C-alpha cells in the first residue's frame, strides 16, 4: 500500500538589514514548496517523483559474488548503462532512459541478484540567512540579539575550552566549497575535491560552505574577523553541492569516502534530504567503521520528520537553539533521532567574496574579507563538528565512539532535552575537561 509523504521543509529565509526579504530554498529542488512522494512496500526500494532525484540516474548494489558478466548482461537487458561506481561500498551509478526510469527501478528491485536499487536523490544546503553582530553562541553575555535579550551562559562555554587546540585534526566540510583566499581561512584547507560537477571547481560561489568552514575553524586571535570553534583544526574542502546549493546523494557518498581516504577525523554535513538511501547510509557506516565522527544537520522544517543523513544511527544529528537556550523556531526535532542541540540562530561567520542579487550584501572589510550572519541547523552542525575536533585532541579522543560519547554525555540538559533531542545543548568546555 502506497504511503504519501509531504515535504514542508523550508531550508532558507534570507533577510536584509532594512526589512524582510525572504528567499525560500526547498529541500530537494529550488522551485517546489511541497513534494509528494510515493513509498511502495518494498524492503529495498523507494520510488519518488523526478524532481527529487537526478533524472535518469539510479544507484544499484549487486550482492557479493555476482560475476561482472552477469551484471553487464542484466543491466544491458533493461537498457541501463553504468556511468560510474562508488568504490569501497560497491554501488553502481546507472544511466537509464528518463521515461522508463520508474519501470526499470521496479525491475531492478525484483532482481534476486541485487541487494538494493534506488533513485539518486538530491540534498540541498540547510540555510536561513540574516544579519547579526556578535558570536553569542561561543560566549553569551546577555547581549541583545535581533531585539531579544540573551540569557547569560546560553552558549557552549568556548573561551574556557579552546586551549584544546585540535592540532593535526582534519575536519571535512561536505558543502558548496570554500573560498580558500579568505583571510580567516587562509592556509586552513589541506585537501580539496569537487563531486558537484560545478564549473567553479572547489570555490564557494553560493556562500554556504564558506560560512560553515569559518564556524568550524576560522583563524583565531589574529586581529580580524571571527573565531572558529576548533581554530587549529585543518579542513578538507569537499564540494558535493553545486553553485545553487544542491547535489546528489551519490556525490555526497563519494565525498564521504574521499574524506575517509584523506584522513578526516570529523565529517561535517550541513545538508540533508528527506528520503532514506542505502547508498548514503552505507557511506556513513563506512566512515564510522573507519573511526570518523560524522555530524549532520537535523533540518529546518520545524517538525519531527527525519532528515538524511542526520537520522542515520552512526551520525550525530544536530538541532538549533537560540540565544535564550530555546529550540530555534525553524529547527527540526525528534527525541528518537536528533542527538544534540547547538546554537544556530544569528551565527556570525566567514562569507564568500563575490556578491549576487539573490543574497544580501555581507559585511566586507576588504574585497575578500567578508562576513555574514546566518541561521539554520547548517550553522549549529559545524559548532558540534568543531567541538568534536577539540575532543579528538583531548584525553578523550581515543576513538570515534569515545568522542561521540563525550560530546553527548557532557551536553547541558537545557529545556527541550528529552522532548526535542535526546541529549542536551553541546558544551565545549565540559567535553574536553
């Protein structure tokens, strides 16, 4: 029996400093506000409309031991052509006729030689942009934020924690790229790759990835800009979302595997899709099994619907809080799948140096020294990733499990804990001391 899911997952509201100017970025495709998905009763298959996945593209994993000759014959018999492969997890990326993709997917799902078959779904950056003035999430002194007086101590106690330097800890930013020439990010990126097929390479045209990167590891105590949560951590620039802020699950899975192979100890994914994927989950599990802490956004839907990869067991899913230690109005929630909370409202960080009409002008000190305030679980996620970098360099950094346990067990049990998320709001100081 088919089930209908309605996606009301508004990812981004952008405001100007003189008035509200909202641009809505939707979960899986920029121009749709609600998308209806049909879920058929099959243990290894999810069918979706083409606006939720890469048209004419299917992900398939054959069972172990199936000869290549059999694979080639069976794919050829249904008009499917292998165009790529996600190594390590052995998932094939197939090109099929768009008009027949659903029937081909049904046929693959009934093949006894196949472990799973699914569309190559699309995820987007989870972003709500707005202007702000201070990094209250690191140290809340009760300053007024957007007309709201903060609560002293509603922060991650960062000033007391950052002596745990994070030296040599690599954090992979799977996002829209990073502007490596930004003064607060110069020298931070030690590896880069593009799985988004963007013409701009690994540079961040959209702005989202640069903002996330600054939250994690912006240079600190350098007389300019902002402080990163783990200022001595290094970054891997893994571009999996294109210059419009969207990307395929297969690209994200490739990015995860690349990060593992290039020494990441933490993977940050400020992105998400509403559809569960065996391919994406396999990549996440591979990261966890290789000792990598994976952190992902819970989403900005203000409801308990699950977001992937955040909802997977081996991912720390992060909700957002405001400057009064309350759940952010937009934040997704769910005590059974959201693990922790972190500041995510009016977070100040590095921004791209190129401007566009679709985004309000950031505060630029010089041509390429730009900063901006943004809100979303996209912003709370890198705070937790930065804390993970600090914990890795502490006495508790003995394994991915010990790092995760430390972050979750030392979180402050603020209001909403046990209702919106299973642990509290992250506390950097408690986590490393």
